[in-house]
C-alpha cells in the first residue's frame, strides 16, 4: 500500500483538474472547492494559504456559476423553502455574533466557517441541473471521502501513527476533518448509509464491486477510530436499514448477524465496552448547559463558537458543548434553535416527498430513490451521533440541504415526462 504522504500530491492534481473541467461543466466546481478546503491543501502546500486560495477560488467559482444565469431561480425563497429557513438561520447567526462574548474568537472559529459552507451551499445548488449531475457530484464526494479515509485506514492496517489513549490507539488523520476520533467516526457514520444504499441499487456486478470499496474503507476507518459514538451511530444505521426495508424480519436477522460478526472479529467490541451511563451523562450536560445559558438571559445566544466561554463563567470549566442541540441553544439562543429546527425539518420533508413521488411513478428502484433513502438514513444517524458532538457549522448539513431540493426538482421533471407519455418504468441505479 502506498503511504498517505506519497498520495498528497493527488489533492493538487484533483483540485486543478476538476477546476479546469468545471469551467466547462460546472458540476465539478463545488467538489474542486471542497477538496481545496476539506483536504487541507494549504496545510501541506503553504502557498495556497499565502494567496488566500479559499477566498480567491470561491469568488472565481461563484462568478462562473452566476455568469450562466440559467439556474438562478433555485435561489428563490418561494421555489425552495430551504433557502428561506437557511437565510433565517444565517440572520440568527449574525445577530448572535453582534453580541458574542468574544467576537474575534467567534469569527475565527464559527462565523468564518459558516460563511464558507453557506457559499458551498450556493455552489452545489447552482451547479447541479439534472440526474447525471447528481450522480457525478455524489460519487465525487464519495471519492473525496475515500481519499480522506485512506490515511487512517493505512495507519490502522499498518499499525503506525495514531493517537495514543489510555484505552488504546485511535487511528486518525494527521490534519483536517478526520483529525479527531469523534469527527472521524461522525463523518464515516454519515457516509456509510449513502454508499450502502447506492451500492444496493447498482445492478451491474463490476460497478457493484467498485462501489463496495469505499464502503469497506469507511467501515474499517470507523473501527480504527475507537469512538464510542461511532459504535452507537453504526448501530443506529443498522436499525434504520431494518426499518426502511420491505422485509424487516429477514433483513433484521441478516443485519444482526453481520453486526455480531463485526463486533466479534474487529475492535468494535472493545470500543463498545467503554460505553457507559457516565459518559452519556457528560454529553447530556452539553444540552442542559445550553438551556441554562438561555435561562440566564442569553435569549439570542452567547455568540457562535462562544459556548466554552459561557460554560467557564456559569459552570466553572471551559469546554465545548459536545452536543449539537446544546450548542445551537447556547450559542444562537431561541431564534437560532427554531430556525435550525425548521431548516432540518425541511430537508426531511423534501427527501420524503421525493420518495413518495418516485414510488407513485414506479421508480422506487431508481438512482434518485436510493440516493434519497441514503441521505435520509445518513441524516438520522448524524442527528443521533450529534447528541455527543458539536458540528453546527460543518458543511454536511448544508450540502445535504441543497441535494434534497435538487433531488425533488429532478423527480418533478421525471413526473412531467411521465405525464407526457415518456414512461420510465422501474429504472435501475447506475454508477
């Protein structure tokens, strides 16, 4: 296996290549931007940091997308309800920022990151037009995560590196979004359902084998993380697979058998043994402390990213919430919590509506249907694991939001073609 260090040049090649291709076909542009930002290109190649590459290329990409002007209506508040709730949520963030306990810290550690994901939301929304674009984007996203997961998997298999803990070693990335064992596990838990359901829908054997590679890598990466939340999240994924299946008894027995084998022959069992009521209570205090912050008069929050400062003053120790529900309550107060709830709710509504419409036209074996289920399960799992983690300004929520709307728009086009006599029948998923 080649070392992760020898493969880092791929980030530059992929970024430049996708950026160049994207100038002609824009669906490649948001993925190029994500590689630049989330593969931490500037950490290994400082020149990108010196020239403010994230800002420069964000502006370049947005100019390219707005120049086309063909899909600008997707930013409409009437056509896309997510836009309305996201703008409301954004207003709550900036309102809270104006009264943040530490404005500079708030900007550096929260607001700046949110601006990047807000821009990414617009990029994804404007760059994807049809089902083929959706396929290109989602598989490029999976490939990006496969690259990111390679380093922890390599370290786990080779037994090198990792973060030494009292209970063992957490195999994580050197830098970036997989550099912490909780963040790594959360990212794997959000990606496994997406890949799994796309894998189920593929009929071609060769393509099915290819699709299984990232799925295996993500599961190994999750095991090597040593995260207790990762184990719980994976268990919730298994429950969702049973719940969303047509034959729950048969699938339940199969899923249980596979999970038992994984627990017996991997490190998941030793990680699960460390799960305790005490550790759960520690995460739950993040929620109760967030509520308490509001009760003490911070009705619009203590400021994005400033949870730890308020915790230090009110409870005697500075620590992040480790609970996204406590985070949104404490940092953004009552208005931000309400706006975020409706934002997440709308994502679910769009995915559920897409599934219903696809079933109505006998397309419940299509790529769009499997993608809708995968995103829905991914969202359920991520919301569950966020009981023990804070990630309010992470790109995941906003990319999923844009995809949920884009899927529904494509489903409506399929219905229109169906009404015009272009019968789709039962369409199979293709890679």
